[in-house]
């Protein structure tokens, strides 16, 4: 019985959470940040200070939904990795094993996903409060 549980929770060293999955959510946030501010800056520069921001609001809304969907997909995958490691009821990080390293990285990546989702929302807020480029 314990052998089956051990097989369920153990993973090989090369699977689980790697560095790319840890930084993917902040990369999505950074891309969203750059798109929103560069798009708004170009829009206001081309159309002048009195230009309406309605088209910018639509673009920012779409980019925000796309970024949040990407972060949600990353979070879903990381949660699946984290959930597999919760089956053994061992929450102590005592040993330097591949399993504990994957659990730690998945926990860090989940926290970065939450932070990135909040950051995406905060980046989008000004676009919906402003009505013109002034």
C-alpha cells in the first residue's frame, strides 16, 4: 500500500516544475504591461491630446482578458503539479530530494501567478478611468 502511494507522489527529476513554468506568469504580465502602455502612447501621439480612448479601452480589455487567461492556464498546470505532491501529507521540507524541490518551485510559481494576475489588473485600471489622452 505504501509502495503505491510512494509511486503516486514520486516524480522523476526532469518532470514537474521547471524554471520556465516559474517565470511564465511574470513574463505574461510584462508583455501585457508593454503592450498596454506602448499602444496607449502611440495612440495618443498619433491622434493628439483630445483623442478618445475608447479604442484603447477595447484593446486593453482584450489584452487583459488574454493575459488573465494565460495566467489561469499556467496556474491550472502548476496546481496539478502541486496537488500531486499533497497526497503524501508531508508538508515539511526536510530532505533535499527532487520531490521537495518540485513542490517548492510549484509553490513559488503559484504565488507568482497570483501576483502577476493582480499586476495585470492594476495595469489595466487606468485605461478604464481615463476618457481622453489628456
